[in-house]
């Protein structure tokens, strides 16, 4: 019996071993398949051969290890041996991979804290977005093991590509340089995070901001307050109604999911779930006013909570000062982890003396007391570890030029696929129309049916900031930044033709009339005003059928006139007038030749006072004036049964309204002309897009660069050069004396004095000529300024731009003349003294002066 039992046990063991081997083989097969899939991830940038990079120009620190680095590698090996002995089931640590020169470097020394001189990189979100945009993602060769090499951040920036560890080291270096308490993390994540698959994620630009629930105001309790009557309603019925509503909502959601095909949206089962290696950045709370610890995925630049389900575990973390191993259980991902790196129970520190104090465990103290010889060796090594500090980084300083910072994405363009959306990014000035970002929204998961397109622009002279195009309704909405030529804020249209509907919003603060919005189509036009002194806030105009053609000045030729049928104006309440004298609404029925006035309501009244005028011709056929009659005005006075029999005030009011009607017609025609002018300007702006360049951007601002070079050459010409020093100033004066050998002392002194006097006279004349040119240029500039102030209102946009260009050129010329004049005045005494010293040492004069 015992023999049979032993045989059965052996057979069971063999079966278990065979099953284990089969599972391992399956895992290896899956690993190879997934690794092949990862290597074949499509990318806009072709594959790169890292073995072909040039390392000859790198510093010696890249190619060799210092004594301190060698000692650190020895300590790391000793730490790894202890770790594998105490934790044989854990996977190997990521401690000292080789760099681009094939030299082993400890991971902490690869971190190079750097603060770059760009305002955007002073904050973590700017650093994260820059790294995610600037670098191109490369998958790990094996998805379940860390890489065998870790290149320097300078090399990664040079070639603009790397894996998750390269991304994390560069981002961590920038964050530490910016003052954050940041760490690189070696851990495990989901397939979507590791492979940068965001096709099941909602685009951040489409996420709605979370609505903060308003706190209900607590009513102050008052014992004398009358208690409200009890609600005579069944709570059971309310519960049943709430259940029905919840069930109906759930059923509706299920229908929507079925219609959209949610089974396609669910991620496929990952055979390597929990085994995929990933690196990201940990930012602890405390420094830079970070309220809560969070993760940063370097591939996307997005922040994640430490309880995010996409992050499945952590092996170790490190920064430029130390290395910590996670000793906590990750069965529930990172949700239960405590990120107190000073806790020696949860985090095993490698160099205990270089950062936070190391706390010995009680079990470790008992083991130290039991051992004899081993204790001495371990104590010596621990003392060495305690006194050892992390050596400085072997990486060269991280530098990013302004051109590289502006270009951002590899080759200036990047495409990100989201759930039913595609996001495209471009570097500024890469597109001629200023396009920097485009979001395309689709109706299906296959991204075939376009629903909406949103585009963002930068550096446009027409101040266009964003454009939304609804492909289903063909409606286009454009948004402008403050500073547009016509104070335009938003423009919604289907076509730039005048026959279609347009909605224009304006920056009312920049307009004299306070116009905020104008809506126009072929039949009507509505204008909305804000902050007017006459309290007008709405003006509505109705048009009739088109008649003959007219020509409006400043607009397109041969515009069909639209007869004005009705003009309606609405006014806010003017508290300085009585309510029954303050007009709330007035309607001019032009075709019917009537005017309706409606006044504001008086307190405690439900009807408003009204007046209705019936206009008649001012003169009859014979030329006689028509007298005002009571039938020409119908009046209703709220609160009074008596009719106003005085016709003189009504006659004056009718005359005022008739005159205002004429002015309103002119204003409506001006509004029509302004609409046509805006459409014409927008057509011209779109056909010939102009981008603005900062005056400090010398690379792109060609005009400013030429002016700077001209100024530079002018300053160089004014400096005393070698040619000026080689001139013979004595030659014209020595010719006057035929025999230089018979020169007397008096003649030598006279020649020297005449030469100096002539040179001084020429310096004064040169300064006077520059002074005269300067005064003439200033006078011309004043005349131009006066002419512009007098004719500014009559100038068109092109004439105004041309004048400002010539005005800036004149200003620049005056600036150059001022510099030359100032330079001439400063250098004249030095030039005179230099010539005097040269003549004193000249052998042709010194010889005769010495004999005398």
C-alpha cells in the first residue's frame, strides 16, 4: 500500500511539473508574440538603430567610471546579493544598466537635475507635456523585463526617442530641477499604458469639467418660526418612483451602449496582465505646494492618482540621491501603498546615510547580536554605506535651444488617436496659416464618419484663436482674441456670402456704440448692446423683398438694397425718469408709416402706458403744412381715464420720432455695410494669412534682423579702424615745404599746429552735418505725426499699415543718426588726442624739434 501511495504521489508530481512546464512554455510563447507586436507598433518616425549613434564627442564621464562610481557599483552589487537572498521570489532590480558607451552606470547618477530657462517648464504640467511631445515612444524589447541599457538624457534629447525609462529619467531630471520632489518608478502597468494605446480613452479636450455641487445654505433655526405643514405623501411611493426612474435610466444607457457597440470598446484580455514592465514618475506632496502625491505617465504627460487601476505595482523608486525598494504587497495594485520613503519597513533604502535616517528593525538587531564574525564585517560595510554619499551625475548639462523648444514634436508634427477622436499637433510657424492643433471628432469607433473639427491657431495677425466646423450642419464658428481690427470676438456662419445667416459677437468694450452681438440673415437683423447711455439693449430690423441696386461707399459694388419694413428698439429702465415717461419699446412701422411707443410699467400696475402715432405727409400737394389732429395719435395712460387733449407736446414728440427714424435708417444701412465689410476683410484674411513675429525673435523676424545688422554695421563703421590709423595727415602740409632737411623748429611747430587745427575743423564739420540731418529727420517725423492725427479717420486699413511702416522706418533712421551723433561727440576728443600723440612721435617732426 505504501509503495502504491508513493507511486501515485510521484505521478502527481510529474503531472504538476509537466503542467508547470506547459504554463511556462505558454508564457514564453505569449511573451515572444507580444514582444513582436510591440516592436511592430506603427509610428510616424522610422525605426532607429541605436548602435549607429556617434559617441566620439561625448565627455569622458560617459566612457569611464570614477573611483566613487566604482565604489557605488560595488555597494549596489552587495545590496542586490542581500536582496536576492532575502527575497528570492522577487524579480531582479533595475540598478546599473549600461549607457550608450557600454559602461555600467547606477540609475541614480543618470538623473541630472536641470532647470531650463523657459517659463512653461517651471511647472510639472509644462515639463510633462514637453517630454511627451518632444520624444517619440519606443516599446521595450521584452514587455516583462526592464531594458538592459539606460542612455543619458542628453542623448535621448539629441535623437528625440526612447522607451519609458528614458522618458521618466528625463522628466524626473526636469522636475527635480524645477523644485519638485520627484522620483523615477520601476513597476508594472496595463497594456494600454505600456503601449501608449489611448484609443479607448476619452480625449482630454472633450472631458467636461466636474461640476462642484453648491452647498445649500443652512437655515438658521428659530424656535419662534412657524413650522411648515407636514408633507402628506407616501415615502413608499416615492421610493418606487425613484426605482422606476433608475431602471428607465439604466435601460436607456444599455440601449445607447448597444447602439454604439460597447462590446468593441472593451479592451481585449491581456495574457501578460500584471507582468508588463513600465516606468513612470512619482511626485510626492510637500514641495512646490503639491497637496497630494500623484503619478505622471511620461508617454502622455497626464497626471494620475496613486489609486489608478492602470498602475499595477512598484518594484523600486529612485532619484539623484538614493534608491528605494518597495517592500509592500501589491496584490491590489498601488491603491494600498504608502509613499513614506522614510519608513524602513515599507521601503528598503540602499544608501541609508545619504538621505533620510535609517531605522533598524528589531529582528535585524536580534540577528546582529547572535552573529560573531559576520557582525564585524557587516557593521564595517554598514558604516561604509552610512558614510557614502551618491556621486554627482555623469551626464552633461541638459540644454534645449529655443528652436528645439519651439519645434516640440518630432519633425514638428504629432498625431494621437483617442476614442472616436484624433488629435494632431504642429509646431508654431510650421503651417502657413498658424495652425498648431486640430481635433477631429468621429461618430464611430472606426473613425470614418466625421462629426466635428476643431482647430487652434497661434501668432495670426487677424487674432484668430479657434475654429469649430460642424460637418453635419456645415456651421462654422470662429473665435478671436482681443485686438482684431473690427473688435470681432466670434463669428458663426455657413458661408462668407452675404445672403447666408451670420452671427457676429464683438468686444463691446472696444466699440463706441457698445455693440455686443449682431445676428443677420436675408430677412432680418438683430443687434444687442451693452452699457449704452440711452439704455438701448436690443434693436431688431425686418427687411422686405429686394429692389433696385445701390452702391454703398466702402463696400462691395452693386449691392441689392433691402427695403426696411420695421425697426424695433428695446430699452432698459432709466430710474431718473418716471416709469410712464420712460420708453421700454418703440416700433417704427415704416411701410405703414406708424410709430408705436410702449412705456415701462409703474409700480403696482399690470398694464403699461402706450402711444401710437399715424404719420402724415408734412405738406400736401399744394405745399401747405398739415396741422396736427387728435386722430393722428392714440394715447393710453395707465391709471388715468382722461385723454391728453394738448396737441403741441404730441406734435413735438412726433417730430423728434420722425427725425430719429431717419437716423435709425442710416444706422441700419451702416450696420449692413459693416457686415459686408467684415465679410470682405475675413475673405482677404483667409486668402492671405499673415503671421505675427515677435521683435525679439531674430530668427523669424527678417525685417528686424536686417535693421539690427544695419545698425551693427553702422556702429562698426564708426569705430576707428586700421585704415584711419594708416592715413598720413602730414603729407598735405609737408608738400608746402620743399626741403624737409632745412626745416626749422618754427616751421615744424606750425605744421603740427596746422594739421591739428585742420583735423579739429573736419571733426566739427562732420558732427554738424550729422546734427543737421538729425534735426531734419525729426522735423519730418513731427509733420508725419501731425498729418496722421488729422487724417486717421479717413485712412483705410492698407493705407494705415503703409503709413505705420514708413513711420517706423523714419523712427529707425532717427535712432541711427542719434547713435552716430553721440558716437561722434564721444570719439572726437579721443581721435584728436590720438593724432596729437602720433604727430609728437612722428620722426619727420621729432627730428627737427629735437635739433632745435
